[in-house]
């Protein structure tokens, strides 16, 4: 069976509440959007890598470093909606991968794992998980994933799930942290973008719960690396420190 033709879309919004202009923030001499674009290129699994933006300044920057930017509506409520807007205007793509635009340290191998999930024709939507660290269990900022035996997601939550009722069973249950990357079959992406918000999604503020509540299965690929997302300006120094420890900065 031929491999599905897979494209990556990097939603890059200039109007970030906590960090306006975040995609254009410079990290080790390159803008953040260029770092993320290069990680996608290094994965070598995408037929094309597109940046979806609502701002001409980001479009100009993407053109400068040799990428392709697609202008999308400034009113897109989520990254999924922005990716869907790109998908509606293009044909010939079987799978779309939504790559977070604030992950400059994203491991290209993780993107390979996500794209590889769609070699199974039964997979309509995919995402990634990693082992949850003990210190992360009580944190609502680390989203937990509960998986079925076949790797499909049963639930995502900010709560410390699963609950271990009796002592001694901790080692028998694997705990997973969710990584916010998504892949979708073309028709699944367009369907998802038309579905209304759901009660659990709004309660937990987790958009992937919309898919589960509407009966869409999500296959989870398992990886092991942690990333450092850039949410506020102070995170730029954290990313540069990681690059320095890796010998990529003086």
C-alpha cells in the first residue's frame, strides 16, 4: 500500500496574548518560525511544509528564509481551524500534520513517529505522548493521556489520571503526558473543523476532547523526549540554554 502524501502546517499567529509577535522572536540568530520550519524539513517525511499565518510580517519572513506561507483568516479560533483553512484550498494531500509554532526544539524523530501512524489505514487522527514524570502528576499545566491497549486515546485531562485506588499498583499502570502535535486524514480534518465545541472540551480547555466526544478515535504515538515551548519572552533564554548545552551555541 503506498504511503499517504503528508504535509505539515505550522500555525504562526502574530497576535499572541502573552507574547505578541512570538513567531518572529529571534533565537540563536534565527526567528522561531524558521527554527520550527527547519525541524519539519529535517524530519524528511513531508511533501511540503507550509506556514499558516494572518500577518504579512510573518509571511515576509517565511519567504525570506525560503519557506511557503499561506495567509489565513485572523479570526481562526484554534490552530486546527487554521490548518483546515489551508487544507480547503489545496488538493492532493492525504494527511495533514499540525505542528505547534512555538516548539523550536521539536525533535524531527517525533514528527516521523506521528506521520508513521497513518501507515495504518484505520487511523483517522493521531497525536503523540511521552512518559509522565512523577513531579508532573499534580500539575494542571501538563496534560495527561489515558490510552487503550492498542494506543488509542481513551481520555485527556489536566487531572492526575489514572487514579490509583490501592497502593502497590502504581508500577502496573503507565502514565503518559500529551504532546500537542496532531495529524489528520484530509477528510477528518475538514469534518473536525465543522464540529461544535463540546462540554468536556470547554471544561478542560483541551480542543482534542472535541474529537473524542464526537466519536473520533485518536491514535497516540509514543516518544520519549521533552521539548521546551516558548510561551513568554523569558522562555527564549531557556531555549538558548538548551542549545548551548547541546553544543549548538558558544
